């Protein structure tokens, strides 16, 4: 039955579907709850969604290069339970979205995953070229990801996997856009090893948890539906990025799904991974 929007929208019913219990049209804290603080300068509050994985991968990549200052405590924020609306989390990120990072030494709060990647890249001088042309190309693709991924996640992913009903128009609309984005990536990666050239960068770290996961069949159970195997260059790139040890470690942190041996709910030391492998 066709829907006629009212003159003024009002919030008088839950939206339904996945995450309906935490969706609301207002911001701010719903309850008082301070955030835990560990012993490292960098305190991460997150969950292993694609956006959360970006940051844990970045931190593990920095540690793999020997940057001991990148040691971090990763605290679980199970977004389905609503801790992101606690006063402590809202104090770090008024938008109540994961991930959120606190640099306790610098006294800086950083939110939005792209901002966190850029902050860490500049702080440690890694994964972001200093040459202005190469830097700009890296930033081009970083911003491409952050403009495109909402159509993949909030658009395609929501209506294909999470909405309470299947709506043909919405699924067709966002499937077309998801495939257009994959084609953009495939054409770009036909001419270069990584997103922005021959250097692995924050553009790759940001993009692989989304589009890499999609072509590897790890997102929305939609690999067959979107015919992801046809994007040969994206698959080649995703295989290379996912084979990196630091990427594999980062994917485990704050993870709530998958094999138990690949889920590290909280991370406070590199030795946590050793204990995980012994379980």
C-alpha cells in the first residue's frame, strides 16, 4: 500500500528491523556511565564492525612497524546494548557512534573512523605520504570511502539484510549503487596495486573492512547476489590486504561474531592474542 508522508514527521513508533531498539531522532546521553581507562596512552572504545576494524587494523599495523607508542587498550562497546549513549562515551563522541579514541597523553578526543585514521597517520608518520600529489591521491580515496560506504551499509546492507521486510525498489536502488561502487574500485585497482598507488595507506585500511569484506563473502551474505567474483581486481587487492598479519590481528579485536578463536573481546596487550590462540 502506498505511503503518504505526513506534513510533519513525528517519532511515535519504532522503525522496526535490526537496531530498532537503539534508533532515535535525538542526541545526547541517556544515562550516566563513565568509560573505563587502561594503562596505555591510547584508549579505544569500539566494536568490530567495518568502521571499528579500520582503527584496530591501523593500530596493529603501527605496532608491527615498531611504534610502541601505538600500544592501546580496546574496550568493547556493544552497540546493540546502547553503551554508546552513556555520558562518558557521549563526552568523547557526541554523535554516539563507534569507534571513539582518546589520546590520554595529548588530551585529545577523536571520533569518526576517518578522522582517527588521519590522526594516527600524522601522529606516527605512517601510511600517509608526505609528497603532496601522493598524499592528495590517498586522501581522495579515503574520502571516497567515507562518502560511499553509507550507501553500502545503511543503504544496501540495511534493506537487503536488516529491514523487517524486503522492499524491491530499495534493494534494487542500493544494489545498483553497490555494484557501481565495486566497478569504480575494480577500474582503479586494474592500474595500481593499492587504492592510491603502489603504497599501502590509510585508504586501503579504511576500504578493506567494507569492500574487501564484501567480495570475500563476509558482509551481508550478499556475495552471490552481487556477483562479487566478477570484480577480479578488487578480489586480488582484498586477498593481498587480508593476508597481512596486522590486518588479521586487527580484525579479531572487539569482534562479536565468527569463530571463537578469532574473537578478542577486549585487547590490552599483544599477549592477549597469544592467550586467544591457546583457547
